[in-house]
C-alpha cells in the first residue's frame, strides 16, 4: 500500500523525574529549571524525560505513531515538521516509506541540511509512516523489514547512577541477580574520572563471565584512548564507546586501527552518510532510532551486516515509541543486543500499550502489527499538542 499522509499531529512529551538521567549532578551547572550541563563533557541534558511525538493519519484514516529527540528546543523540530514536511507529505504519495524519507530529505539537501534537528524531524515522521505502512499491510515492523516473527534481544544495563564505587558495584550486582550479564559504565559514573579503577572493581566484583564496557562520552584524544585501551587490557572490556570527538573522523580511524578492545560509535548519526565516511572507523555501530528513523537505521544496518560489523543500538530519553521501533529493527537486522536504559524504559513503557517486556536480561519482542506500541490513557497526562 502506498504512503499517503493526510495529517500530522505533533506533541511535546514531558514527564518529571526525581533524579535526572545520569544522576543528580550536585554542583554541576544548571540552566534555569530545565537543563543541567554535565561537567565531564560539557553536554546539556534535561531534568525531565522529554521528546517529540508525532501522530500520522493517512488518507484511509489509518494511524501511526513516531517519536524523536525533544531534549533541547523541542519546538524547533515541531516547526520543521509543521512548516514544511507535513504539508509536503499531504500533497504527495510515495510507493514506500523509504521513498517518502528520500523525498523529504531532498527538499533541503543542497543547502547542507543533512542532519541535526532536520534529521530528527525526518526520524519522527519516518517511524510513524513505517508504523502505518506495516499495520496497513497487517505486518509487524520486523516483517516489513524482511524478517517476521517474535524474538528476544539481550539487554545490557546502561549507566550505574549510584554515589560510590561500592554502591555502583552493588547496583550492577542487583541487575546481575535479575539475569543481566552485560553492563556499560559511563565515564561520569566514576570517582574523579578513574575509569581504570572503576573497571577493576567491576571485574573483580562481577566475575570473569560478566561483559563490562565503558562509554567515554567523547572525552579523550586518540592517543589517550589507545593508552586507556592498553591499561584496560587485563580487564577485557566488552567494548569502548565514543572515546573521541564525534566529528573527528581521523581520530576515530586512528583508534580503530590500533585498539585491542572493540570500538563502538554512532549514536549521534542521522543518515547512512554519517556511517559511509566511517566504515573503517569502528567495530560496532550504535544507531539511535530517535535520530535515524527506520529508513536510515535499516540502511546503516545493511552496510554493517555487509561488512561484518556489529550492531548494538543506542537507547535514549523518551516515551518509548522509538525504543520499540529500535528493538524491532534490531531484531530484523540481527543486532547482538540492545541498550537498556533501566532508569527510563520500564517506567515510560507503562504509558504505552504493547511495549516489549524486559525480563531475565532480555527484551521479549512480539510479532504484533507495526512497531507494536500505542499510547494509553496515562500518556495523555504528559503530552501537550504543539501548533505552529
Ligand atoms: Mg553513549
């Protein structure tokens, strides 16, 4: 069935939380009541869970839901959709969701709008369009991507927001007791940035069979990364993530050439062009559905599979629509697992009907139509319609 969009409704999702993502951040720089700037890498984060949600209605009255980042300046994304992308979609029909993405991207490609907030706006619409498309064909998203059926993906515990090294080890042990045997330490969840000491404690406390990785949050140079890699060798990290500045392709390539642990990057990418320039710069890609949408996630995943590069999707702050789409796309393309944001995913999944259950270390992904989730009545409490 061709893609025919009649109407796009845009909503701002915002849900308060007692502790901000990545921890309380005492002493860190706050911008008003909304944002905190993390000291370890200068990145701004919201104090609440927030995202942009879109509802697409097609010319047959069928509905699909999409979602993208709304962490900062969410109305910027909404404005791009409402001023340009939604009206354009309503005037056209496309053979496939991929063709719709290409048509929308083409509108401003020669002005150099290749990513950023435009990419996020495309991602939200793309997820909703794929959802309508698959549902209208009576298919799950994974079936629409070529591999139907239910399945499971191993989740790794992301982030260890606890105030001391011992408390962090205890927290990971709690998850281990629940069946999670993989964990990722963010560089900010250490005592004064002592990654080596923290990793040594985790290895000693968790045993040899636990997978332990570290997210370096773009804080190191190439040489510092290689030095850290050498120092961590006895601990056998599962992977090192995002060690250097995301635009510095040459540094990424230098690291990939000599590192002994697998190098994982890619959570900030919007399109397969971001990956095409870095094919030899990583051993694992970490596409983020909230930035890529399904079309670009699929293109990155096909490139990775053709090269034998691992796929381990990123998970971010949100309601969970893009998380559901990500799990299904990950299943379809044979990802080795999926990031599990234990402080976000489960609590916001309560606002959705049909979200994958996480149990015993695995996401259990059903074969229900589309990306599988719709918003329940509870979600309405946290959604505000945005009108240009
Ligand atoms: Mg990361």
